[in-house]
């Protein structure tokens, strides 16, 4: 066992100073990968080769950021996914608006939000990170930037989304429903063979949202946070709740202090419930957090049953039911 690893284990036991967190969730089940293993963890089971694509990029010698982008592109490409990229459900005015962000292992970040008509928001977020002095571009400015970078503008609203919108107009009125059915962001966290971390996420946000609404997914520190020294985290679910506690950032900070990934995710959910108990009492409320620690350990928690994540580790991919938060 190396010195570094020994120190890390000591830090974890020192974190017994946080018993409230540790008693909240099930014991860590994920075993640690080998030190040179590629780990890819992504939210949900999109029934698409998301993690495999990402891992394959690294295996073929691609960069971490390529791995993040290509994994997420797989979901953005699929018009049958109604919560990410083309095929996503529109806002209450019938427009599809997209949000995405990306972070690399050096602390660089790029984000686009309220972007319309561009198939791959994750790729535009990457361009923002790599080609501009900024972190975030929104709306028309983001679109203009994307077109200037060679992205093609086109309508991304599918027939299925149009139909669902029409049905929603007659049945639900202007009262956006909240819950798992309308929240399926892809958040993807990657650790390469040298232990470097990166991540990204992409979403069309909550279906039937107010025009102009932006959730947690493109907000660095809320929907995604990567710190190469400590770990990475991402979220899915009601973005407003995640933003209000800087969800992904606090999970990474907890991991830095030695809290295991699953407990760190549980603390984020607990913090939401402590600050705003109305979420705890709402049967439709949902958030899910996914965390990847620097050493490759992965953990996740859903605010209720049903959250899943996909984990590629040791050369195989599996879908895992995340424990539901309980106290
Ligand atoms: N977190 C996203 C948002 O609030 C929704 C989702 O997870 O699909 O925009």
C-alpha cells in the first residue's frame, strides 16, 4: 500500500466526526478499481453505449475531454431520449432549449445554456472552454458562437416531442410537473488510466419549464463539479433544489474531507431536505447525485427509489440501482 493511499484511508476514518452522514446510507458496496483502470460513471440507464464509448475513446488514446464529449454525444444523438438533445421535450412555449457543461482535469470549464437548434450542446460547451476566455455562454450569444464555430443550426423538435407538447397543453395547463419522468439529465464522470478526472452533463431541462428557465445542469458547482485532487460529482432531478445547495461542489468538498462518495451524496440530499422541508414532503420531488472519488470509488444516492447509474470499471459496464436516501 502506498503512502498516499494510507493517508487517504486515515482521512476517511478521521471523518467519523460526521456520524450523521455516515449512518444515513447503506455501506459502500463498490470496490476500488485497480490504480490504472479506466472508470466511467454516468447517470441513469439510457440503454445506449454511453460509458463504453467514453472508455473506448481513452483506450484508443483519446483525451479525457474527448471521452466525456463522445460519451455524452451518444445520448444527445438519440431522438428517442426525451430529456437530452434532439428529441427533448420543449418548454411551455413549445421551444426546445438545451443546457450542457464540461470540466477537465485542470480545472477548466465550459458551459452553454438556453441554447436552441444545436444538436450537440456538450460540444459547444467544450468549445467555450477551449476557445474563449469565458466559462458560460447563454441563449442567442451561445447560438451565434456555435454557428461561428461551424455547428449547424436546425430544428431539434421531433414529431414525438411535438405530440407530447400538444397533449400536455390540453391536459396539464401551465403547471410544470416535477418528478423523475421529466428529469433525466446525462451526467458523466471519467477517470483515466493515470487517475485524472473530468466530467460533463447535458440536458433539455425540465419538460414544460418556463421559457428562459435554466436548471442545475450547465451550472458549474451545481449540476457538475470536477476537482482533480478530490473527485467529481454530477446530478439529475429538480435543478432548482440542486442549485440552492451547490450540490456537486459540496459533494466534492465532502470527498476531499474523507467522506466516501455515497455518504457525500446522501449529505447533499439531506442538506436539501433540511433547508427546504417542503421537498421532503413532496412525493413527486426527485434528485439523484453521482460521485466519483479520485481513487476511482463511485457512489450515488437518489432522494427516493428509482435512481440508477451506469458504471464502467474493470472493463465491464453494469447498471446499478442507487440506494434511496433514508434517515
Ligand atoms: N437537472 C435537470 C434540470 O433541472 C433536469 C434533469 O435532470 O433532467 O434542468
